[in-house]
């Protein structure tokens, strides 16, 4: 999966995921009887915190990877 996300295609179209998730949640909520504007507001309130948490997890994982890669480099002082 990581190899797919590193391709140019993924970098070009990955921004659609948050927008599509908001639309999908809004459609599901409308099926449960919410009005379109109420469903859109509820979808934004549900999806935005989830996207923020996902971003925090990715940043922390990236920092951990960089720290581990830096620790594996041989020291210039010999």
C-alpha cells in the first residue's frame, strides 16, 4: 500500500479522499432522515476530527521513521 501512495497518481488524486468521505457520510445520513444541510454539517463534524487524528498519526510515524533512520547512520567521528 505504501508503494502505491508514493506514486505520482496517488499524490495527484489523494486530496479527493476527505471530500469523498464527507459526501459519503452526508449521503448515509440523508438515508437515515437528515436534511441535506444537516447531513452535510454532521458529516463535516464527524469527518474533520478523524482526518486530523489521521494526520497526527502519520506525522508521528514519519518522525519515528526519520529518527530510526538517523540512528542507523554511522557516525562521522571515528
